[in-house]
C-alpha cells in the first residue's frame, strides 16, 4: 500500500503518511464496492447503447440523476464524484495501471530487468545467496558485473549484520548444549577424548596382535595353507590365503592339459603299436588263418564271392 498525501491548510503542502490497518481495510472494501458499481453502470450504458434490453427502474435521487447524466453524456469520471477524498489516490493508481496496460497493448514493450537502474538491481541482488549470484552472473555481462561488484557484497554483509542477531536469538535455533549433545559442535574436551579413544584402541589391538600365534603355528594347526609360510627347502614365495585356492585351481588345470596332450600323442601311439604286434602274433600262430577262413565263408554266405 502506497502512502497517501495529506494537504495542510495554510501552505497547501502535501505530507505523506502511511495508513493504518483499519484504513487499509476500509479502502479495500470501498475499492471493491466502487469497482462493482462501475461495472454495473458500464453494463447499463452498453445495454442502453445497443437498445436490445430495457433498463430497470432506478430511483431518481439527486446523486443518481447526476450519475445518470454523466453516463448519458459519456463521461465516466463523473461516476466517481461521490467518492471520499482519501480514496482518490487509489483511483488514480488504478487508472495509471490501466494506462500502462493500454500502452503495453499499443507498443508491446515491457520494462526488462536489465533496464532498471543499478541501485534497484543492487537492492534485488543483495537478497540472493552466493550460488544464486553465481547463476545470475551467467545470464548477461551487465548482471555479471553487478554480481561481482564489491559494492554488492558490502551491501550483503551490511544486511547480514542486521539479520544475524535475529537469527541467533530465534527460538527455533538449537542451543549450544543441544549442538554439543548431537556432536555438531565439538569442544576441545570432545576432541581430546576422541584422540584418547583412538590411542587406546591402537594399544588394545597391538596387545592382541602380540598374543596372536605365529604363522608357522597356524600352518601346523591347519588354519593356514602351507603355501602361505615358506619353511625348510621350499621356495621363499609367500602366497596370500585368499589366493591359495586360485593358485591350486590353476595348477590343476595345467596338469589336466598335460595329461590330455600326453594321451593324445604318446598313449594312443603305443596302443596302436600294441594292436599291430598282437595281430601279427595271431597270424603267425594260426589264429590269423582261422580268422581269414571265417571272413571267406561269411562272404560266401552273403553272396560277395
């Protein structure tokens, strides 16, 4: 709500004062009633000019006759002559808005953000956070210059000094005891207690590791595989317990591949050689002749010979 002008009696000097809450409420109600009355009377004028619908019967009072004469002559400003003087500023504001809308309809031009003065832009940008200012600086060169200006950050710091006491005294802000209990704010005592807890944990682990049996004892108890600890004449190559199973699987596949190659090359050759020796011995001892006779008579029976 804008301040209303009040005229003094002697010097005719205007003194601007802010209305109270009750005056604002009365002005809003009066503005609503005025707009309704203006809309009804405008519709009456439209119906009268068209001549299609008869007008309802109206009371012939002095104020109504004066308003009727104003509408008949086409003057719209005469309708608002009975408004109180303290509401004329509202009427002028509404007329100014209508004129600006009419000018926009004619020219099609709105005032852009970059066309505003730098003082207004500084006031707008001072309410933004750093991340919002960073996004704003990417829009145009002019806004980038304003967003990175030291003057703007001076205004932001000045505004932060005003808002910081209010934020600190807010009832929704947790107290220092609550922050300490939630481990959000750490005091020197809390930091020292954490360091002592880490040292005690390291000392406890060192003692447990010292009391732990050696790797050779774990191999003897079959807790660890023998590949993890080199002993005797064995090669000094230590394997991690997690890799022992993989190592054994690789060795097993290597042995299988060697056996397949040996069977395919050596063993099958030896088998064929033995079969040839056995056949030759059977032919020499007579088993081979019987075998030939059997094949001959089988061929005769089948009609091959």
